C-alpha cells in the first residue's frame, strides 16, 4: 500500500490516519487553486525572509553611511538608500520579522480570546449569551482603526502597545463566528453523549466545542491578516507603532514621505512589501475558505 | 413575515421592532461612551497635574482634584461625563485652545465632502464591476476584478496617497496638491454649508469650484477605490446567488435578453442588501479618511485626530473618537433598520 492509498483510505484504522487523510485532501484541494498556492508561497517567503534575515540582507538594517544618502536603486543597493545612507532592501528584509511578529502576536491574543467568549456564549445560551454577545456587539460596531488609535494614544506609542490595541479591536469578530458555530451543534447527540458520561462544561467546551470551531476560525484569521498588517503599518506611519530605528514598513514609509517628490524609492519600496504580504494572506484566505468552509465558498 | 401597516397588530409589531432598535442603539452609544471614558482614565498623563503644573503644592493639587470632580467614585464621574457629552461639552483642546465641540463642527464638513464624493465613485464603479464579474464568472474578466478588489484590501491607504501625489500632482500635474484649496482662494467664498463645492456653487464662483475640485479629486478617488473593492466583492457574491436561481433560467428560456436578465431580473432583488453594504462602506470611509487626510493635509476630522494624537491632546482625541464612532454607529444601525423595513422577509 502506497502512502497515497494509506492517506486516501475510505475506512481509516486510527484517528491519526483519518486526520492525516483529511489534511492531505485539503492540501490537494488547495493545490488546485492557483491563487491560493501563490498566497501560500508568498507567506512561506515572508517566513523564510524573517528567519534568514541576517543571511539574506546584504547589510545591517541600522548601519548608517552618511556619505551615500538617498541614492537611487542600483546593483549595489537594490532598493536605494534612505536619508541616513542605510540600505533600504536590508531594512525591508528585517522588517519582515516585525510584520510576522505583529500578525502572529495579534492572532495569538485575539483568536483564543474571541474563541472562548464565543464558545461559552453559544454553549450556555440564555443570559450568559445575551451578556457576552451584547458586549461583543458593542465592540463590533466601533470603528476599528479609530479605536486602536485611541487606545495607543492612551497606552503610549510603541510596538507592544500597537499590538495590544489591534488585538483589542480584533477579537469581537472571532467571538461572533465561534458562537454561530457552537449554536449549530450545541444540542447535537455527541454533546449530549459526552454530558451523559459526566464531562464538565469546561471539558466539553475545551475538547469538543473549540476543535469544531477551528476551521472557520483559521479561515477568518487568515482573511483578517491583511487588515491587521495595514492597521499596524498605519500606526507605524502615524508614529504611534514601531519606533525608529526599527525597520517597520509603515514607519519607513513615514520617513520617506518628505522625499516622495524627488527620492520616490524611500517611501515606495516598503509599500510594495506590505502589498505583497497582504495580498498573499488574502489569496490564501480565499482559497482556505473554499476548502474549509464550503458553505461560504465563492461569497464575498 | 412582512409588516402589514394596514392592521393594528402590524403597526404594533413595527413599533416593537423600532423600540428594540432604539434600545440597542442607545446601549451601543453608551458602550462607546464607556470606552472613551475608560481610555480617558487609563491615560498615563495625570489630568490634574496637566492643569496645576508639576510645581504645585500637595494642597493645591488636592484642591484642583476636588474642583475637577476626580475624587468622586468612577461611576459618578462616568454619569457626569455622559451628561456633559449629551449637552455637547467635550472639553477644551489644549493645542487649539478652543472648545473641542466647536473644532469638530468646523472640520467635519471637509471630511463629509471627501467621503461623499468617495462613496459616489465607489458605488458608481463598484456595482457595475461586481455585476460584470458575476455575469462573466470564471473568466479572466472575473479574475481581474477579483484581484483588483483584493488589492483594495492589501494596499495601505497612506501609501497609495503618497504615490498618487508623486505621480498625478508632482510628475503629471493633473491635479492640485495637498490641502483643500489653494491659499490664494482660501476664504474667498462664504462658508454656508461648510462643503466647499456646494458653497462655491452657491456663490457662483467657478474658479474656486474648479480649484477645490482639483484638490478633492485625488483623495476622494483613493477613498473611492477602497469602498469600490468591498462593494464590487459583495455585489458579485449577491449576483451569483441570484443568477443560480431557477427564475433566471425561466427568464432565459422565455427569451429575455441577457442584458435584461442581469440588470432587471437578477439585479432587482439585490438592491436591498446592497443598501446595507453601501451604508457600511460609507461609514468605513469616514474611518479611512483618517489616513488619507493625514497624507493630503486635508483639514478634516481625521487630520484633526492625528494632530491631536501627536500632541497628546486627549480631550480632542476622545472628542474626535466619539464623533467618528457615533457617526459610524449611526450609519451602521440606520442601514440595518432600512434593510429590515425594505426587505419584507426579515423581522
């Protein structure tokens, strides 16, 4: 029996085989979608760039060389140099680390928070549901960017506070999704069966409800990544996010703003990096939705 | 069940639905106030210290704290904050030394003007593009519109603004640069509505009108692009839902022209959900204008907010947040109500 047959076996012998088979089928479905493959490649490129930044970048991201300020793109400096003579390409490469850190941290903070709140609300129903969702809806109807701006203003500028502020504005959407999913199987037989065996509410939510919400959460988080990157870059641009000399892409665009008319490359180059990575997450998110969430496939 | 306005029961039900909405809206506004109040409290800047200065004695400090009402329990402070906001008192801005409410009233029309032109561009291009994509599903045209729409989710607004300025203003000279109008024309027409385009029409001053339009067109087009992306995507998905229905097949079998099938038969039922989408993107534009206004030095509420942020002018920050939040919630909930009233299947 080849590995492929083992993966596609209609009657798997173990849970591991069933899971492996499911992932294999999903992978195959994703591979049939060229845009999703492109998106996955872009994100792999982002991760690889972040991990191997010291080997990829020809120069230090903070090394100043004042004798070569604002040079246009050339074979020596692919994206030109900025007002302190730093190599823009090297800074963009190191910026991948910051971007990856921001999206990962926001996802790690906001997704579990929304997931737990939504799952608890959907599972218990009644006044718990009303209270939690009322709270969620209030947050959901606020303008996200403005709220994040106000939070950063209160907490003080800096990359950590920017991440907290974005996470605070991101969780309500996840709570809504987790609740909607939970309600669809709250009264199904397998939940009743686990209850009958005597499992606690916490155990049911943690081991039986949450795993079933995962696929729609993954889709939503991936689709949201572009928005998170743009918000973080926007905060950086306004001087409220990452502080100099950190090579954050939004902050780099902000520094290049003064030179946009004569030395266009200083502000333009980091923008291309933002667009590429955001597009990658959009493409992958669209593809993942078609595979993981067929109900929503082709919509919006 | 549709609301039947002819029967007494129907009207009662309508009133009940409206009361429910009013309650949700009131609670949401209260939530917004609670958030701005909370943000105002967690600020590391001591509001008392900001007034008395750091050379004040402990007695002066305590006296000012009592005078400002900051010694009272938080919940009482919140109640008086809500009372102040309802009376239109948002405090005084430290940087402009004027009342925040007056400042906001002065800058709001500029934002409104830009967002309105933006949404007109977004709807005017986005809806036909979404319909075209759906009618040509799977073709290169559909893919092209899809990528263009996804770009709207991936391009930073401030970056597009900068590149637009460099290209269309500096290199090509097709439009005017940052600001709302050239300094030469500033204050030439009397502000009646605060909307410069309308005011210059009222004053029949076509020179000012042309100049204001050449300043407005680029930022409004960029804002419009972002609403276009969302509107086109949603229109496409609504249209696909309709085009898969049997009544469309019936219409085609009857020999109705394809143009009529798409624009009359399939488009009619999606008009109501589209209103919600357009409302949402209009509200989103008010938010998006923060970045665009900063790049274009547009004297609107977004620019006011970012300047206040950089000066740590918290009264102005919270006031602007409150107004943008309130308008955002207002538009959202209004389009929600409109949807319920116009779509007989809901409620």
